[in-house]
């Protein structure tokens, strides 16, 4: 029933990672028209879903349109700069972390979590707005190259003894391996690639590809930017599972630092995506907390 909506969203979600669609959108003038196309791309998946399920609600659509308009036209209305960029990131993160998409995309059945469709749309709208309306020239993409894989794995190995020990000392995790044993590689691979191209993609774009790079340019210091982005990354994990979850803040700060090193070494968020996804895959395969 909702497959067409997810296929539409998949096309929009993948588009920023390819030069062709980005160049096409960047060529559209004026910027307001470019933002209008991004706005439409954020609304189409909802329309496709709600028409198929007959769940269209004017109030929900108006709320979604207001949020998507704000993200799409942010850099049409505001001049790019540190303050505008930090506010954009703050608002974008607040919307993503809120429960608003659960309200707009109600689940028709227990096994169908349609809020995911809204979150994916929000990710691609915000990324397109930054890349094509703001004109951000930072790196973005889905597939790491050999150097990025290597840097990402090395930062993961750096995290293991530091972050792992900290997690145990703070009782943030406990050992509980996936069983039976034959499921371990299947679960690890599934979690890794699923996380790599969704959550890690979004979070690493925000905290490393955009925020860390933005602060490095503003402060003329890669180290200061790395520390600040890592601390902020840790802080957003304060409500993880329960509030306040200080152990997860500490562990996430270390993870942010290691991801930031991978980004610093390569200049690519794809390297930090690898680190991030490897840590999560290890956690979900061998531990819980």
C-alpha cells in the first residue's frame, strides 16, 4: 500500500549523493524556485502515502508544509553565516528528534512505522537546502572510497579501547551477543549498512560535514572545531533511552571525537560515517544497554 511513497522518497533521498541531480538543482534560478522544488520533494511522499491509505488530513499536511517550507526557504530568507547556519542545524535537529513525524505519519498497523518516511524526507530536504540553496561546498556522498574506509576503520579501532572501557565503567552497556552465533555476521552487516546510509549519513553530515567544518572555517582551528562538535554530539544524547543519560553523553562524546578525527584526516564525512556505523553495529551485535 505504501510502497510507491517509499520509492518516491528513495529517489529523492539518493539524489543529493549524485552530481547530476545536484548540478541540475543548482542550475535552477532564482533560489526561491530552487527552494520550491525542494519543498515539493518533501511533500510528495506524504501525498503519495496519504492518498493510498486515505489518511490525508489538512491539519497534518499544513504542519508538514510549514516545517518543510521553513527548511527549504531558510537560506532564501537568511544570509548564510555562522549564526544562520547554527540556527538551521538547531531547528533541523529539534524537528528530527521530536515526535512530530509520528503525529503526521500515523501507523496504520503495528508493523508499519510510517514516521520513518517523514524522517527520511526531512533528511533529504535539509541536505538539499544546505547543498544547493546555501551553496555549501563541503563533501557529501554515500559510498566511501578506499582512503575513507581505512580512516573510518582506524578511528573505530581508536574508539574501541577508550569508548568501550568508558561504557563498561559507567554501566552504559552490558554484554549480550546476538544468538544463535550464525546470526552474528548477518545482524552486524545489516545494522552496519542500514545505519551507514541513514542515521550515520544524517548525523555525520550535521556534526562533521557541516558543523565541524563550519566551526573550523570560522575559528581557524580544526582542533577547537573538533572538540566543540564532539561535545555537542555528546549533548544531544542526553535524552537517549531516559533523561538525563549522562553515561551515554560521555560515550557519545568520545565517539564524536573519533568520528571527528576520521573527518579531519580525510576531509570527508564518509570516513566518519564508517566509524559511526561500525560502533553502532558492534554495540547492537554484542551488547545492549
